[in-house]
C-alpha cells in the first residue's frame, strides 16, 4: 500500500475495494469492521462498526457504529448512533439520532433526540 492514510491502514476490513484518487479515499465495496474513518467517499458495501468522522456516504448498509459528521446521500441505516451531519436521503431502520439535519428519506424506528428536519416537496 502506497500513500495510504494511516487511519485506513489501522482499520479492519474484509474484501475491501479501496482507491486513493488524488489523495482522497474512495471505498467501493467490501465490509468495514472497525476503525476510524476520517474522510473520503463511501460508494457501497457494509459498515459493521467503528467511528465515521467525516466524508460522503453515497450508498451501502450501515449496521452499527458511531457517525460523528459528514454527508449521507443514500443507503440503509440499520443501527448505531448518529451524532451530527447531514442526511439527504435513504432508509433509517433504527438507532439513535442525536443531532444534525434530516432532509429526506424514510424513518422506520429508533430514538430522535434533536436536530432539524427539512422536507422536500414532491410533484
């Protein structure tokens, strides 16, 4: 591994398809098992634990862990703690939302403690 950030080297993963493009991490598939994600783009796969600190989540399945900040654009959240950031779309199935901005998507269960909801008008 050349020029990989130290935080990614320390993470536990399975069948990961990761690229470093112009110094930015791009995750395409596989399973994230633990560690701290610090920045980059997540484009699919399964998150099973650890801490997300910033970046863009495009799609995939979140199964547990702590989301601290970043932009969630789509995918399925199954469990964990959302501490802050922007949710743009997707399905929330359970977990704890502490703060952030919810813009669109489907809420199916869990605990809402605070934050902001923006609704989008649909034709």
